[in-house]
């Protein structure tokens, strides 16, 4: 299952051995499960472990088609906070003069090493979400795609599971804006950005919500030239306004290029890079970048479940 994550180095091999082992054999199904949980991300793992640990003898099955641990371990909380920690060190070094410590003339960021550290930490804690750990907790772990056949049966590949109750905990993914030329030019999401091994010199981030903001600041601090485009007149518009204002002011002070009240019209691939054509406050403008990161909302993972 090496296509599930990249690059396939020692750390990611260790990760896969825990959260999607290649030699995993699904167990024979119980006659009836008290609970079937679809999705082994944060919610699914907590529900499955909690039900199995009640001491009531409940039969619990857990289905995962991709990586156990879900977004949080693999492409969300854990890798993003690892990168944020490295980027914070770089920012503090550049700002050390105000603490009475002479700043170096230039802070050098080894981006490949930053990403390797992230992969090492992720792999090192992956056993907590592993298939074998949940098997040991008394959960029947099925690796494969689940599809409901009725309100009492779900099929995982060629196996039928009969259940009394089911929990759908399949999570969400980054929404793909319907922007002409975007798919052809190519873009990153939280599911692919953590596979980078080379720092993009110029990065456009689409969306000023939590994901867009944290990754925009992280890559800016790690040395990328970041342009953050947001459709409204201030960042984090679903959050507390006073807190959002502090974040936006900090971004401006750190030199990030903010484009507010913007609408991405189209993307064009050229020899100079990916050209984003957009309007801001109704006025047309462009920016040329090497990579585009999409952080403009989330869409539920429900396709294929036959709901």
C-alpha cells in the first residue's frame, strides 16, 4: 500500500506498518456486531475503543479504507503542528534581538530536514492508532472500503458485516473550488502538502480559515514567499473578531502578502509558473507562484457508502 503516502522513506514505512500494514488479514466476521464504526480517524477510534472498553462484552468492528489515525495523525493535527514548531523556532531566531540575543545574519532553514523531523515524529506515535493496538483492545479491524447493503449490513470488499448500530465517522476532505485551469495546473491540499520534500519558493494559499492561515504562516516563516487569498474582508471570519484581528495584524507585520475581498477567476500554467488571475475589491490582478495550496472549506467523505 505504498501509494497511500509519500515519500516512502524509513519513517513512512514505519508509519504504514502501524496504520495500514501490508500483511494485514481481516478477521472472520462475527455473526452480529453490536456496533460497526466506519472510519478510523479521531472520532472513529474513540467510539470503537470506548465501546469495546465498556466491559459489556460488545462486539465492535472498525472499518478503514486508507490510514488508521485519519487526518489528525497523517495529514492534519500532528504533521501541521510539527511544521509550526519548526517555523516558530525560525521566527524566534529572526526576532531574537528584542530578547537581548544577537540574531544571526541569516536564518537557514533546511526544509528537507524539517519535513523529515515531521515524518519521524508522526511515525513514532503512530502505534497509538495502530491496527494491532485496536485488535488488542477487542475491536475487529477491517481494512478496506465499506458500503452499506441495508440498514443492518455493510460490505467490506467481499465480506458482509451484520450489525445492530453503525457510526459513520468518515470525516472530510479539502473542497476543490471550481476554478477554470486549477485542476490542470495542479494544487496541494492538506492531504498532499506534507509529502513535500522541497520548499516551494512561491506559494499561494487559497482560503483564510484555520487551515489556510496556519499553513500560510508556517511556510512563510520557513522561507516561502506566500500570498494568502481570502474571499472576505478579514481572516478567520468564523472566529472571535478580536482574536482574528491579532492574527491578521501579525501576518502583515511578518511581511506576508494578504489579498482580501478576493475572488479567484482562473489559473494558467506558464513557463514562469502558475499564474492566478483574481479580482480584489473588484479590481483584476495576478500573482505567479510555484505551488497552490487549497484551504477553502471542507467536504464530507460519504461517496461510495451507499447511504
